[in-house]
C-alpha cells in the first residue's frame, strides 16, 4: 500500500510524481487507473507545496534570528 502523501518526504513525493507523469505520458494504463494516478498526483503536489511553504516560513524566521517567532500561514503571491 502506498504511503499517504503527508508521510512522504519532499524528495519521495517528487520521485513519485515523476513516475506518475511518466506512466500517464505513456498512455498504457486504463482510464480508471489514469484517474487514480492523477488524483494521487494532485494530492502529492498539494502536500509538497505545503512543505515548501513551511520551509519558506522557517527560512524567514531564521533570517530574522528570532527563534521564538511562531509559524503562521504563508501567503503565496497570486492566490
């Protein structure tokens, strides 16, 4: 059974996304399997984006050199 996206590292998610894209590009899978893979890919992307946003927050906090500053939702430009 595949791990939940939130339990994967960023690198593991990226690797799985690359595999999913390759499988979908080949076109050798059924429509149902393609939809399942696409859904998995979307979940991986969303989770990876959240991890990147958390990393950006940590970097911003470290640059301020205020280790007691709380993390807060990161506002992504264009949203």
